[in-house]
């Protein structure tokens, strides 16, 4: 879908604050409320807006440890990948998972309360998945940038 400037502006505003009212958005993009509402609904219907969420402060929730885990699977059959994916999708500590090209098959982003929790996660969860062959973990020392807004 080719976006016009107004649609891009609406998306940029909603990415920064999804609690804005239609009237507030309309004022900022130079439309009246009804056409603005129609534009937002169209963006929702075509799937550009997937949903609305509240962004939480993970540190205030006690999840101060961010870990990236690279996973190599034992085999690459469709069944193995499906089983691994279903187990990972069900794990709430894993907030992101990507299938990769190269030496590593998957990359997991995990939020945990501590390094001790990382040890428990690895030994009680990840290394017990039969499809997992090798893992390599990197612990983030500090967060330099973490944006949810996409470049438009």
C-alpha cells in the first residue's frame, strides 16, 4: 500500500501515543475529525495498524536483565522447526524470536529478573528442548536505544 503524507503523519502520531483522540490527531494532520477517523479505520482494516498496546517499563516490573540467545537446532526438518517454534511462542520470557540465515538458526530476545534467572531459564527451559543443539548468550550491559516506532 502506498501511503500519502497524511497517512504517514497519522501513523507517526499513533506510534508515539496511541491514546490520542481522533480530534487530537485531526488537528495535527490538518483534517476534520470524520475524515481523520475514516483514514485511521482504513489503516486498521488493511492491517497497517495491527493493534494498540500499553508499553510497560520492564525494569520497574523487575525484568532488568535483557539477554540475546542464539540457538542452533539439531536438525532442520519442518517438524523440528514447528516443535521448536511452538515451545518458544508459549514461553512468556521470550519477547522476540527470529529465524536467521547463517550459522545460527534462531535469535531470541529474553527479559529476566537476574542472571540467576537466566541460569534457570537456560537449564530448566531452553536446554530441555530436544531440538536445541547449541546456544550462545549475550547479556546486554545497558540499553542505548529501544524504540517501538517504525521509520516512516
